[in-house]
């Protein structure tokens, strides 16, 4: 992470951030068993704020069946610029700042750009 923000360095590829077309991410995170309640409270408070953002198209978080503490997420944004603005929102900086102490591993992400936009 940088000193100027709490978004993990290298989390979002440059070609995604500069895309003028819709962009999406699919990923999985795993939460420490002793922090699962904290994560659920954090994500429950965060999702409605995300869905109110300009450029938001879809933001879903799911339990992974058969893997306690594992969460799959899918986000779709109208452009890379919208995604860049999203990760700079104060509530997202708080989210990224609090998340590392809850993680039981690294982010697993796949960044997606539609074949047809």
C-alpha cells in the first residue's frame, strides 16, 4: 500500500483504469474465522454506498458454498474512470484500511473488459 492511500498497490491494472468501456472484476477473499462477523458488518455497510455511486452498474458479494469465510464478489463499472473514482471514495479507503487485518490470505482477482462494449 502507498503512503497516500489505503488501496493495495497494483490491485487494479492500468489498462482497466484507463478503459473508456465498462470494466468488471470477479474475485474471492477469505476472512479469518475470528473476524467473519466484523467483515459481514463492514461489507453490509459498504454495499449500499457503492450502489449509490456514479458509474456503478453491479456490485454483488456472495458466500462461497462449502467454504466458510470465503466470499466471492463481482463488480461492474461504466468505465475505468468510474472504478478509479470508486476506490478513492472515503468509505472505500476505510474499507481497504480495515480489510487487511481480517484477511486469511491474498485477494484473488480477475479483471474483465467486455469483448463487446
